[in-house]
C-alpha cells in the first residue's frame, strides 16, 4: 500500500510505503494516539508510517486521532487521504487555529481508549517511545507517564534558553518541576476523564497533568530533529503561553505587587522624614532630580502592577464568558463498531 501526497500546490507526488495493518493479539485494551497538527504537510508523509510501524510492536488494539488546528496548507487533504486508506485513523478539523492546548483537549475528548498518548507531529518526539510507555502502563502501576527531554540540543538556542529559565521561574512560583517537560505523555483513562471534566478555558497541559496528581513516572529521551517545515511557535505565542501558565497556577505575582507596594511605602516614609528634617534644620532642599527619579520609579511600579492585575483580569474574563475551548468544523471518524 502506498501513501500519496495530495497537498495543493505540492511538488511532484510522493509515494510513501505503508506498513501493513497490525495484527492485534490483546483485545482487552485500547490505546489512543492523540496528535495535534498545524500546517504540517511536510511532516505527515513521514509521521503516520512511523507511528504505524511502532504500533506493530505493541500488543494492543489502537486508534489514531489527529486534530488539525485550523491548518491553512495541505495538511487536511493529506490526513483525509490517510484516513481513507486506514480504518484506525480518525480526524478532527477545528474551525480555526485555537492553539495546541485546545487541539490536545479536542483529541482527548474524542478518544475512547483505556489510555491515550499525546505526541507532536514533527517527529521530535520519537514514535518508538510509545512502545516503552505502553508496556509500562500495562503493568498497572502508573497513571501518567511523562516523556522528559534529557537532551534538547536539536532545539533552537533561544528556545532552549527561554525554556530553561521559564522552567526555573515556574518551579519557584508554583512548586511544580517542568524543566525538560514536553506534551509527550501517556494518560490512563481515569486521568483523561478527570481532565475532560475541567472547565478551564486557559489550560496549561503540561502543568495541569502534574497538578492532577495520580501515579506519575518520568522516562527520558533525546529531542530529535524536526523532519520538515518550521516550528509554529513565535516569541509572542511563547509569551502568551507563559502568561497562561503562571496565571493558571499561582496568584504569587499579585502578592509580589503587594510586597513591592509595602517596600515603596517604607521608602516613601524614609524620604519624607529626611525631607522634613532638612526643612526644619534650614538645609536647602534641592530636589528636582530626586523628584524626577521618584516619579519614574513609582510610575513604573504602578504601571507594572496594573499590567499584572490586567493579565489576571483578562484570564478571568476568558473564563466567565463560558465560551468553548474549540469548535469542530469537520470530522472523519473511524467505524468503531466494525473495529470492535
């Protein structure tokens, strides 16, 4: 069987050799793979065959759920072609780009497996790892398996630096360790059910899976090379995710603003006493430069405080509107009755 690249405007048609559908021995369990994608037409031809090849080594029934997060290239056409060739693939297409967290949650809500593995489409998360993750889960002593980066030298330098320092900041503010963490995770069905019950509009998937508790385990891997295309993360989208992560898990920045206010108040008292003393003692008060500096300092602190408050208010505004995390425009679902 061959896989044909049908992307609009694509270069010459590519033929991809597909592994044969796996023969299932374990009919008692179902494993779901949840894969969010966004403009990944260059990666899809390599991704799906590697997934199927890895699943052949897992003695378990499976389903593959790919969520297209509003792609504007030929990703959806490639996925539809794959879904028509294989009965184990289901597709969801969101009405626009809602973000990776929303795409993950759409896939988890759709999946029916006894466990689900979430992984990226760019093949930096090695598909072969799902074999080890599944084998450990089948032992019955773990509910969440986190794939943690032991080496991320294949990531851009700026990404490595910002991820490292954000991880340290997040741990200090929340107590949760996310350095090296990825969205590559295995979740047991009871974890999936609890996660689907959460009503958070602004969800930080990596942190939330830690907050849930249950029985955790880490396994480590070296981040692979991206097989095609470019990362869709921009400095602004990373900043938005960072703000979401912090505001979703702690109110510490608000408390820090209170502390800064108290320190500023004490500083103002000292400066006021010093000015009055000079006035009473007849010493000339030359304070133009001092006044300018004080205005700049306190004006900056006030603006910073308003910015922190505004960040929390914007997240509260998102939550109280009670809008859905995502909207599904199209779906191609496998015939589950026939699969059973």
